[in-house]
C-alpha cells in the first residue's frame, strides 16, 4: 500500500507558491492547487519556505561528545598532539561510538540533514570497534537518513603496522569509502601511502576521501601524485580531497593549474571553511568547474569544542569565511550543503524536483539567503517521503 503525503501552501526558492505531492518515497508533483489523492495525508505548509534536505559532507560521528558533560580541552597545538590525545582518551574512557554517533546523527536529522558522510577512525588500538558502533547507527536510521561511512586512518596508515589490513577489513565489513591522511607529513612517504590507498580502494571498488592538510608546495606535490593515480587508474568522479589547505596559499597560477586538473578528473573538494588556515578559494573553484562542498568536521569532541548539527549554520560560516554578502553569493554557500554536497558525495536522486527522493525542509524565511543567516527552527523535516521531525523535535514513525 502506497504512502501519500500532500504538503500545501509552501513557497519555493524562486518565490512561487506551490503544493508538493509525495507518493511513497518520491516527489510526484510540484505545483499550485494539486489534487489530494485518496488516502493522502494533508499537511498545511502555512507559507513556509521549502528547501531540499541538507547534506553533511564531512563529519566524524564516532568521535563526538554530543550530549555528554563538558570536555576540558588542554591538548597541544600540533596535529599529532590532537591525534595522540584523542586516541589515548578514547581508549581510557571507553567512549561509545555507537551511542554517541546515534545521538549526533539524530540531531542532524531533526535539523534537516537527510544525507550524511562520516569518517570513522580505524587504528591498531581500537581495531574496528568504532566502525561497528557507526554501522549500528546506520542500521538504526535506515529509511530516515542516508549515512555514508569512510574508513579513516586517523593515526596514519604506514606509520602504524597493521592499519592497512584493518582498512581492508573495514571496507569488506560495510564501510562505503576509503579515507587517507596526509601521505607526506603523517605517513612520511607519499608515493607508498597513495599506492597503498588506491590499491585497497581498487580491491573493493570503493571511492576515496582523503584528508589533505599539507600546506603550500608540499600539499601541491601530494595532490599532483594523487591526481596522477586518479587518471592512471580510471578513478575520475570517485575521489574527494577534504580540506586541501594548499589551494589557499599557492600562487594563483600554480593554484589554477591544479584546479584545472581537479575539474578535468572530476575530483571534488570538501571544505569546512576554518578561519585559522588558508582554504580553497570558493568562487575560483566554481569558476574552474570543480565541485566544492562543505561539512562540519568534528562536532564537540577532543579536537574542538565547536561544530553544530545545523547545516544552515555551516553555510553561514562559509559565507562569513568567504565574505559572501549578496543574496546570490549566499546561495552558493547554501549549495555547498545541498546540491554540491550531494554531487561530491555521490548521493543519488537528490533535489526538490519531481522524481527525486522526497527529502525536504520547511522553515519560516523569506529567501534562501535569509534562511542561511537567520537559521530559523525547522518547522517540518521530511525524509524518504515521511515526516521525521516537527519544530526541531523528532517524530516517531
């Protein structure tokens, strides 16, 4: 028996009034004064702005302390300080990745995120324990949220013997993509590190999402090595470079050469738009034809006290980092947490259009730019064709 939902009296991003007819999990029609099908549940939109469900393109659900007591952060300033501190804390505290990932994933869902990519730590201390917790969260939320899992060697791969084998197992046991971390500055051998990464990914026919924090010329060198492998191994459209700080501090000519390669090989970029380091130039990336999208990175964990399960807030922070003030520029920031993020992560059937899966958000705002800056409470969240949250609170199926 089909499940029908008719949402009436909403406003679309272009300002037009419309009804949205949903049959089962799909948007069947969008237009004024749609006919109510027999048995359909009718929901009055009361003139709210209708937006597509949000996409979180890069977070770490397994690390979060969302809802837990405050963690006093006294970690050192280096990347390796944060890695060691986190690994030791998680081992000593018995941090439960299953419980915590589910709490944060539900908070994302209730704020309008219906698709999410999370990196999950794989290392020789914890083995696959964190992965198992997040796999359980994915199963619990099946049919309400699409959750992609990236098997991520947070402590490095080559520097910790046995990590490559664990990554191989993680992909076999349900991870959707393979992560990697700073092949030069963490692993110490970018050629061997990238070769191993691409070999494991090819064995399982899985995409790659690499954390590349390496700056300037070192980062550009690593990026070119990676792009060589994308081209040689036919991985076009199946690789994401997260952070890519080097693109923010290279000379313009060198940067543009890399952007042209990225566009030609359909390698996407993920940015969290941090304020403290160089970031890939948003408009230059878009002008070059590179898909660039956004995510939180960590949310309330041992690395950072910041982050939020509200992707409109992340879009606002992008707007502030890139000095986006015009309404059309703020729409670029919004695209980074919606359409561009869906493309970058490979989420199919996305969008507020007929035939797409019915994932949408209703809120009181005049325009997309207004929604990004004001971040009003979500009046309604629909995922997979059913209402999952109302006024920021979850709704039982």
